[in-house]
C-alpha cells in the first residue's frame, strides 16, 4: 500500500515534466526598463494601477519624472460595453465588455525598443433587469478582471523582449 502511494507521488513530477509543464518564472525585461516611466492615457484607471503594481512586483522601478528613464507608452486604454443579444421581449439579455490596450516601449533617448502592439480581451455576461444591482456588481467585477488580465499580458509581453 505504501509502495503504491510512493510510486504515485514519484510519478506526478515525472509526468508533469514530460508534458512540458513548468512554473512561470519572472519576466526577463530589457535592461533599459530598470527605471521606467508610465505614460498611460488614463493614469487613474484600474488598468494603469494594475500595470504599475505588476511591473513593480517583477522588479521594475516605476518612476514619475526622471528624464533618463525608459518610457512605457499606453496611448490606448479603452473599455466599452456593447449589447451582445436581445431577448424576444426586445430587452437586452447579454452584454459584451471589451477592453483594448495599445502599448510600446521607448528607450531613454526616444528610440523604439518594442513597437506598438495591441491586445484585447472581452467577456460576455447576462443581464437580469430584475436584479440590476447584481448586474452592476458583475459589470464592475468583470471590468476589474479584464484590467488585471491585460496588465499581466503586457508585463509578460515586455518580459519576452529581454531575452
């Protein structure tokens, strides 16, 4: 019995390694990003706050006014809500939340290190007119989730250019 349990415990890491699974390591940012200034279209948005937090958690010193810092430009940070479907009573049944971000990285001297890139994510949620407060909470939760997810994606993309 103990031998079977031991064999199962030893087999799990071997199988995980064989399938290519590995823990995500810290991003390898370009050297120029040691000190980075953020220029975000809406600096007080949930996305801007999450992006700054994720960069700092991964070792980037985010500064506000140093002239000799790299610049992470985010010229587009737009979230919009669209009607996804309408019920047979001519009322909205589902909404689509779509969040789009564009970003690029400039060196201290203004040369482009990472060209302008666009990433977008969306979520669909049902709308119940009988429970408007719950629908508003779900809308807010999904907006925050999209902002966090996009901030993580930007950090991962920036980390792939350091290699």
